[in-house]
């Protein structure tokens, strides 16, 4: 049997234990000093994956089984007799005829503008006494009374020289001489007036005026 008290008391054993402990501690220190640090491996980056999870559709529960019920018998059928009535025929459809639309007559085209007439020729020369002019007869009563004078008259002269609408504008002093002048001049003829184009023109507005001189014949 090992005696702990004897071991404690043995100095040789105690020294041997201390020496062994010192050797072990020194070896551990050398080992720790010479030990190299090895870095742990890098952790792999975690990948995130999206996983679609199909939604589970719950199927409706099956219908409950039919329940047998004791129903009362149906009532007896009642047969209704059919009656026929004299129904008048429907009125004939009235066809509405749209009133005829009369189109307004097209307005007549405006008449074409007439070309402006050429300017009227102006007077170049007045009528003159020519070979066709007939001298009026001297009134017999004026001769016996020895009446004379000048009768101023106005007349219209057409393009052929024929005089009309003779009027006295200044009397000679003798009514017989004035009346004889008016009677002799209506229907008498002069040489017509001439326009700027060289053709005969009528002269009435204003009318042609001239003086007829009554002279007593010399004995």
C-alpha cells in the first residue's frame, strides 16, 4: 500500500517530480513559441436563393350525401278546360309615307354684265341750211301790214336733218310771222349735225336754235 505521507517526506522523489514538471513546461513554451498561426479558411459567401412555394389550394369538401326524406305525395292535377274566344284581327299596319321633299329650284345665274357702251360722240358741227331747206312763205297779211322782224326758234334735228318740236324762244313782234315760222319749220330739213366720229348725230338735248329773219321784198 502506497503511503502518501512517506512520498511527501521523500526529497528525492519530490525533486524528480519538480524536474519533470519543469521539462514539460519548458517543452510547452518552446512549442508555443515555434507555433505558426494558420488563418482559418475564408467562409464561403452565403448564396440567397428564392424558392417559389406553390400555394396549396384546398379542395372544397365533397357535398354531403343526399338525405332521404319522406315527402308527401303530390296533389292531384286539375285539368283546366280550354276556351276559344273570337279575337278581332290586329289592325293593319299604317305605313307612314314621308312627305316628298321638294328641292328649291336653283337660283338663276345672274345675267352677264353687259359691256359698257362706247362713249357717245360729241358734237363737232351744228346743223346747217342746205339745198333741202324750203323757205317759208311770207304771210300775205304781214306783207300788207309791212311786218318784218326776226323770230328766234328752237328745234330738234334727227340724224337725217328733219326738224321737229319747233318752238319760239324770241318773238319777231308779229304773231303772223311767228306762226308762219313754226308752221314752215316742222317737217322741214336741214343738214344734220356731225359728231366727232364724222357721222351724223341727232341734236335735241339741247335743241338746235337759230334765228329766221323776215324781210319785206323790195319793189
